[in-house]
């Protein structure tokens, strides 16, 4: 996901800004850090492109039915720069 990049800065955006039931687990963060990544975890969904460009790749999780979504234009622009995106979604129940 960061192939060809000299740094390994990841931004993990939790699936909902206030519902913590589906946040990335400490084990996920630890595994990524142990693999050599610098990891930032956030509940924010209002990232602008200039902020996203501080990262080499994004992990974005979306909860089905959530009305809160990341700025899709910023995500497209992020991808156009050759950076990585891992997008996942699911149902919280």
C-alpha cells in the first residue's frame, strides 16, 4: 500500500466519528507499527487534501447507513498522486 514511497505514514480513519464500537483495535495499530509504519488513527472525516498529503496511504472504514462520509473529492485527488487507499465497510450490529 506504500510501495515506491520512502516513508510509511498511514492514516487510519475510524468508521464513525462518535461510535467507538468499530474503531481500529490496538492490535491492528501495533501490528502496523511493528511492520515499520508510522500510524495515525483519527475519528475525523473532514480531512482536506493538503492534510491527507502528509500521509502515504489511508485506511478508511465506513459503517453501513452512516451519514458521515469522507470528502470523496479529497480521496480521489489523494489517489491521483499515486498514494494508497484501503477502503472497507460493514454493518455494526
